[in-house]
C-alpha cells in the first residue's frame, strides 16, 4: 500500500489529466518531430488556452498545463488544425513511441511504419511503450519503454525486449513488432491490465530468436552542437510559451527528446534565447525536480524554487533529486541524493529513491542551504 496515487495511464490530448494547476494536455508529436509552424501553434495554444507553461516529458512529449474544461475543446481544435491530434482517444493512447532525435531518412520512414503498426497491436497496458533508436548507436537506453528497435554493430535492425541484452533480427518491422507484443501478452506479461516487459524478462522468460547484441550505446547527450543540429536544455524540462515562440521563429524543425532537451534540426550555432540552457556545465542540469507544489495535487512541498536556490551552491559533480512527495515521479530509480518533501520539511535520502529510509528527516530549506554554503561543506 502506498501513500501516493498510482494512475497506471498517461494523459493525452484527448484524455487530459487533472493536476493542481488545471488540466495537463499531452501532445505526442507525430514521428517525434515538430515543424516550425506546429511549434508556433503549440506555443500560441499554451498561452491562449493554458497557463503558458509547457513540460517536456521523459517520453519526449509536450504537456500543456493550466488548461480548463472550457478552454480544452478550443485547444483541441487549434492543435487539430496543425495535424497534432489523433482521430480518437484509443489511437492516441496507442501511440507510445519515442524516436531518436539523431536520425537519417530511413529512421523517419521506420517511425511511420511503426506508428501505423501500433494500431494493430494487441491490447497492451497503458504505459507500454516503444523506442525507435536506429541511429548508428543507441541513445535512448535510459528511456522507460518495453520494446526497442536498435541496430547491431554492423547496422542490421534488431528488435530487443526491454531488460534483455539481445534482440531479434528484423525482417518486417511492423509484423515483427506486433509478434513481440503478442508474445508479451501470451507469456503472461499483463496482470490486472498492468505489466512491463522488463518485469516479464526478469522472470526468465525470453522471446525466441534473441541472439543479436545492439551497438554500444552512447552516453546521454549534453547541450551543444551535433551533426544533426543544436541540442538545448530546459530547466526541469519546462519551457515557457514565449521561449518556444522564439525558438520556432528560427524556422527549424524541432525534435523533442526524453532528456528534457530539444534538438533544433540543422542549426549550426546555439540559439541565444532566454530560458534555454546551452552550457553543459550549468548546475541546474544536475538537479531533477518534479512539478511539486502547487502544480501537483499530491505534493507536500515546493521543489523547483528550492532547486533554483540550491543549484549555485551544489558541489562540483553533485547531482540532486528533489521530489514533492515519496512517489518520486521525476526520478523513480535511486539517486545519489534525494530530498523528499514531507509537509514538515524535506527528508534527506542517500543513494536511494524518494521513498527509501532517510538519513535525516524534515530539514528546512534554510538548513539545507546553510549546509551547502558552509566552507568546505561535504556533499549533501
Ligand atoms: S513525485 Fe512530484 S509530481 Fe509525482 S506525485 Fe509526488 S509531488 Fe506530484
């Protein structure tokens, strides 16, 4: 039994989720990319129908916040005019696909093929997702998905179930992906409508023909220039509508990533737009913080204001997870240091998750700040 609510489904545009600051409307960019016009329309819609705040999710989707029951239908009309809305809720909820931002024309074609195949999958749990990671080397290995499309070191396509080091050789991407999803269902991967591939694989059940290793993955990229364009980061994965407007006005395709960064395709210099982080050493990038109070109704304290106060004082190389409650949405796995809001302050957890046993309880924000500012202060 947990003290927090587990929803077991992800919001969409047609099926938004209620949050502390209104409805959260999640846009899944088709094929993982936005034209400048689509990005402009999203920025305008966020201002007109929401509170102007847009989150970039860990699955490379955009979430408009502060939408109301009254503004939602008009928002959908505006986004539909830009081909950003699926025909119905069912189609939308099936489109759980992350596409690598670093790609060639074949990847975009493969994304179209896999997207079409998603509508022919068996009934899968709401969180079940796919990654199309078909650049020369995988870059999406940290993303939470269930079936991965990658390349072997010699460039062959492979289909790899999450949690297993090897994958199957692909002969027909759509058919093979559907077959692996069917295998998941028939092998007992779903209980009470929920289930993840990694949990099934951990029981020692493996789909047939998994003999090929993927190419060595690349580390998670940092902001900077890449052959595909400029990668810019957003503090806590949040962008203001004005910033997205300015970015879209540069006229480049924009590819959201699961790293709380946007790839500005074809840009040859880093954009100097307020609100974008282009310095990979910026300490705010070492802090993960969920929405917290007041945006999340389950939050027991603020997260991001505290993060901005602490960031300049973090020891070099220290990373920090600040969680508004013990659920730990922004960093479900163990972190070096976690501060979990309790309503009476923040519990300090070392090398654990937001709900592990704390080493110190109910620290005040000032006590945490004083600790960091102390001369020769050790890591939190
Ligand atoms: S971890 Fe953060 S975002 Fe998740 S439920 Fe708790 S307060 Fe809300």
